[in-house]
């Protein structure tokens, strides 16, 4: 009888946990796709909550949120957009924070094409150069700033292919439609190592700091689950994943 009662109690506790589980709808900047695909299951396992992920450009997410898109959290590619949403009155005050510092890389799927100083941009030994659209993607802005600093921005205009977001930019290069491109270092890094091709990790003083911010939106349906998710993103398990993709921590 005692074992039956204990079993029943365990079942009731499990049912209570399931009943309390929430769902967090997260809009995620494209550059953070791979890390978030690891972080979300870790959070679900630890909390019992579910996470629904949408990936895209920060600029597009901003426009969608302004129009009432049903997200609970924005995990942005910059810190300016969460701040703008704060100013627009569309966030929970005090919930905004920087979760990662992004790095820019010039990359080619072709070994040996990109040197360790980015000189290929001056020599012109390529047909197409992919960048994120600077109007929509913060890594595109960083790419433009880098080439302006190098004095090659005007020179490359005829070779530019602009991606709507940094995922599309990466795909242009990975497919060979562009011989090289400026992408997020995280897209070619796993376990702290760059996976393939040739690359130049752009020195951070070539572009404005890429402070990537997250914020809870005032439209969040489940405040407890959403706060738990943001706390997890600040925590040690998420930090380990974030570092493994080449980001720095704030």
C-alpha cells in the first residue's frame, strides 16, 4: 500500500509539473541559430518549459514586433534594437541585457583563398563577395565598416551580393555562388575551432562592437517561463555553448 501511495504521489507531482510548464516564443537573430539550437533543448530539459524558435534578421524582427508579432523574447544581433523596443514601450522594463559579443570573419569555402590579413579584398582574386544587407543585419554593417577602414569599400561594389540575413549570406559562400563573404565567426566555429575553408578573423577595432542583446517583450504570454528562459541564457550552461561558437561573453 505504501509503495502504491508513493507511486500515486509521484504521478501527481509529475502531472503538476506538466500543468505548470509554459512555452516561450523566441525571435532569434540568424547569427545565433546554431548556439540557440543547443541552448533551447538544455533549457527545456532543465525547466520543463517548451521553446518555440524563429530565426531571421534583427531588422525584420523589429518591424514584426512593432506590428504586434506574437513573440515573448527577442534575442538580437545588436544591443540597439532591444533598446529601441524599450523606448517604444514594447518590453518589460529592466529585462534587457547583453548575452554575447559577436565577431566578424571573412570566409571562403575554398581552402587557401582567404589569407590571415584579408588582403584578398585588395588583390581581387574572386568574383563575388557576400555580405549581410547593412540595412537589416548588424554583421553587414560591420562588414561595410571593415571595408571602409581598409579603403576597399568603393572598389568592391561591383562584386557585392547582399544577403537578407547572415544565414543567407553564409549560404551564398557555402554553395560557391560567392567565392568569399563576411559572416559571423560563430557560423563556422564549433567546439572552439573553425570547421573548414579559409578565413580571416577581423580585428575587433575594424568595426563597432557587436553587443548582442536580449529582452523580454511586454506581449509575453507566460511571464514565469519567459523569465526562466532569460535567466538560463545568462547562466553557466548557456555560457559554455556561447563560447564554443567563438563568441565572447560580456
